[in-house]
């Protein structure tokens, strides 16, 4: 019997009666080695993508010589897919985790990138970069000098992408099919 094909199955009883079964969806039990899905794994996935995305943004910005705001889209892809794959949910909290994680990654990555690029461009060493990173006023000043309002477009696109990617579509629920018999 192939119950997963979606085709009706006809079973004959001992008395010669035929019974028609229509299987909507076969459920497969979770295997013991399969990771659990939920909001906590989604948050952990977002946190790991935030750290990796911020570091990637900073390193690529140093090589490019400018803030590289289009990396907001790449970071959003990283965070959104991590939340989706690790969380496996399809409700609003998963989307919120993706958007907040992306926003944090964008702020941290942009701050690291702007501070590093501007400090190194001024001819100062890495020691000065670390002192700039420990001063919140200097970080905000560097962020304001490195990025312009037009860069908010990349941030907005990134946040939208994170919102859309962070949650999967809910499983389709189909209406029961008629069995073919009519009642009198």
C-alpha cells in the first residue's frame, strides 16, 4: 500500500466489502537525531548570524575602503535564513527575531566598519581603532560621517528581506475531499 501518493486505497474486508480510504497527508515521526525547532533555536541562530555578519561587514568594508552599506542586504539574508532554518516557525515572533537580529547586525557591523575605516584612513593604528570603539560618542560620530541618509535604503531593504525570510509559510491545510458516496 502506498499511502504517501495521495491516491485512494481500496481495502477489501473478509466479507467481500470494499472500503475506500483517502489519505490526505502521511505524518512521519521525528527522528531522535533531528534538532528541535522553536523560538530559542531561532534566537541562537540569529545571534550567531549577527556576530558573523557584523565581522564580515567590518572586514569587507576595510578592504573596500568605505562603509559598504549594501552589505545590509547580505547580513539580512544571513540572519533571516538562519532564523528560518533553525527555528522552523511560521508565526510573527520568528519574523521579529529576524528583524531585530538584522537591525543589531547592521548597527554593530556599520559601527565597526565606519570606525575602522575612518580611523585607518586618518593614518592611525589599530590601537586608536580600539580606543574609538570604547567611546560611544566617537562611534556615533564615525557612524554619522561614514553613512548618509541614502544608505537607509539598503537598511530598509535588508529589514524587509529579514522579515520575509525569517518565517516559513504555514503548512497548507486542504479541505477534506468527498469520498464519492452520496447520502440519501
